[in-house]
């Protein structure tokens, strides 16, 4: 049972890491007022990103679905309790879909400028809020839990929020906001690399803006890792079930598990290698290329994956309750049944085939002008 719980948290975490990489679409949208001021450039930027936005959206939905199936108590507590935060995120993704569909339609009643603003809003505020939501894995939320209420016909509510903000209060937490800014600048950096690779007219502008965006991303990420390493976390005693505070819990997770630390270090090296090759290449033809985008993207995936792993592995409490600590969630307390996790594990054998299909579709979409 424990192995299945760890396996499915690793899978859900990997989906989350892939989602952060795919947010390069949002990062590109956030640049719509800077590198694409002319309508001809803006049309090319929107056409380029429009080939990929559905993959990002599908990954977000898959991430939520995997979390629901494998850790339903976390899903119901976070997505159900902090619903104003999650509804805000989903609304920002809905207006993105509407914008891609209707921006260039003739006689649309809102006009291109409104849809451009929607795309910018999704690319900037949407990425920040996603980072804030992920940050609650470490900072928690104001919820209480009563599992026995599931048998009450009139009110079968297991977990409930204790304030009227329902997740929006997470935005005011500096740690969450810092992670939100990290996700934003990671998306903008990847968006610049992707756009500069495929739109030759914008390559010089992308390179110029990358000199500001990429260092900002690196500095914010370093600040977040330091804040995470110094943060007090919570551990659950596997015998007694008592939850206790542990100083430097996430740093200890890295040092005790080791392999997430390796993932983090490899990810950082790849990010620096990708960004460095883009910034310091003297030839205009090579300072932004496919290699810089994919190498940087791979580094982002590995780094984010390692952070999500240490959020819950090693008997760590994830998404702690800020009002009832002993009711906080762990993998053991929040997972589905052994039968469900085992059945899903068999189904996950098909994942490599799905990844191969996505790779083929990705290439087809990229090759089409």
C-alpha cells in the first residue's frame, strides 16, 4: 500500500512538473504587449502558441483527475475547500480558450484588444495563481475534517473551510507568492526561448528581453529553494500517527532521500546550461534554438518534480491544516483504497504510449506553419 501511495504521488508530481513546462504557452502570451506590438507579429505569436495551448490545458485537467483518483481526500479538501482560488484559475483558462477561438473571427463583439488582454491575463495572473495553489502544499489551508460525517445523509461533508476566503488568503502568504513569481518567470523564460526559436522576426527582441527575464527567474528560484530549505515542516509518526513540527524538514527530506536532491541539481544544471547557451552565444543564428528551449524545459521539469516529491515523501505532511494540525493530510491518510491504486497502476502501463502519441502530435503541430 505504501509503495502504491508513493508511486502515485510521484506520477501526480510528474504531471505537475510537466504542466509547469507547458506553461511556456502562458509565458508567451504574457509577452504579447512587449515583443509583439505590431499586429503582424502578434498574429504570428498567437498562431504559434495556438498550436500548443490545448496540450497545456489537457495536462492541467489530467493533473486534477489523477489527484482525484489517487488522493481523493486531498482533491476534495483543496479543490473543494479552496474553491475561490481554483475557480479563479479555471476562469483564467476558460477565457484563454475563448480568446484563441474567437479573436480572429469577423464581427466578434468584444474585439481583438479584449481577447489580447484575456490572453495576457491568463499568461500572467494565471501562472502566478497556479504557483500560489502549489505553494499551499507547504503552507496548508484553514480546514477542519470529520471523516465520520460521510455517513450523514443530510450533510456528508468530510472537510470544510473555516473562513470565507476559501483559498484566496493563500495569495497573501509571501512563500506562496514567491512560488507564483517563480512559475511566472519560468513560463516567460520558456516562452521567450520557444518564440525566438520559431519566429525569426522576433528572435532579436526575445534575446534582448531574455537578458532580464532569465536572471530574474534564476534569482527567484534560488530564493524559493533557500526559503524551502529553511522552512519548518511537519512529519507524521508512522506508529502513533501524531503530527509534529520539524525544523528544516524539506532540507532533511532532500538529504535523507538523496535522489530528489540529484533531480534538483541535474535540473538546475540543465536550466543554467540552456539559458547560458542562449544568452552567451555570439552568433545570432544559435543564441535561441530548439536545443536551448528543450534543455531548459527538461531542467524545469526535473527541478519542479523534485520539489513536489519532497512535499509529501518521507512521512511528510502535505497541505497541512493551519487550524487543526492533527487533521492534516499525509499520503497514508488521503489516498484511495488499495484496490483502486493497484488497478490504476496497471492502467498506467499505457502511459509511455500516450507520451509517444503526444510527441508525434507535438511534432506534427510544430512542423505545420
